[in-house]
């Protein structure tokens, strides 16, 4: 089953607007939540990551908001630019439980289009 | 610092054939993992290697196998190819694979099975 659920599947935002992508998880063992950005023909690249001991992390125009009680986290892209048009994946990993080390559980991805 | 390098980038195979994909991790990284990416299933974990040992494996049939060499380079093999194996195969490396170690992806190998 999908361990990390991501929405929306696609998102269209005007240049300068705010893009918001949401993810939810069930397994409380997850303790590391990265976001990846993928351009066509390229592999995913780490954008920003957070641990559940903080509620928000900001790096430039990108912010992760984390709600531990709701088991949800989201990516906010401020002042969205056409160059941000890409597919965004949320992911989660957990400490070693015998068969989970080194593994990322990915959401299904959000295709973001930023119109100029 | 060179990134994760995957070869070949593109390949076309026929059903029933086998294929071997290669991955060179970032220098110093000892954990290598493989993912399959398809439009229908998204990014799915195949397996992860550390110090030449497979530490865990995703939910794929035995036709999918891999190995890691002493220099941390890794290969994955798919035998008896099926049409559904057409996908982007991504290799990723990290220092140890432990949570919090950034996982870096290569650009992938595009496999088309006809």
C-alpha cells in the first residue's frame, strides 16, 4: 500500500504565486521527510528535508511545514517561478527496522506548472 | 565532486532478454540503492546495498537482482524481460544509508522493452 500519500497530482500556479503540495503518512516510525524535485530527463534532486522534532524549515523560497499530530507535511514554494516547473515528490524514511534501512518511501508526485 | 553516474542512459531490449545496468556512486558513498520509476507506479524501491551486502529488498520478483562491488559500484540485472519492465531505473547513493544521510540520485537508465 502507498505509505506516503501526496496531493494534488498536478498543480498550475501563476508566476509569483504560492505553490502548496501536501503529503500524509500513517507509519509513525517515519522520522525523516525529504522533498525531491525532478525535471524531465533527470533524476530526482533533494530540495529540502525535515525531521519531526521541528514544525517548519525554510530554505530560500522553499518551506516545509510539519504537523506531527496530523501526520502531515507540506511543501510551500513562495514567489513561484517558471523555472520551478517540475515534478515534486515527498518521501519518508525510518530508522532501521531490519528491512527498511536506506529506503525512501515516495509519494506519487505532483506535476507543478508555473505560468509566466 | 562527480555525481552518481549510471550507464547506459538509454536502451531497448526485447521481451525475454536480460539487461544489466551499472551505477557508480559518489566517491566515498558506501550505500547504493535502486528504484524503478514508472508513470503508473511512481518511484518504487528495488534494493539497497552496503559494503557489498544487500541490506533490504523491495517487493519485486526474483528476476530483479543486484550486486555491489568492493569499490561500491553497483549493478542491477533484470532477466527474462517483460513489457512491464519498461521504466526509468534510478540509482541513488548515500554515505551510509542511515536516515538523515542525503540520498543523491543519478539521471537514470531508460529501459524500453519491446
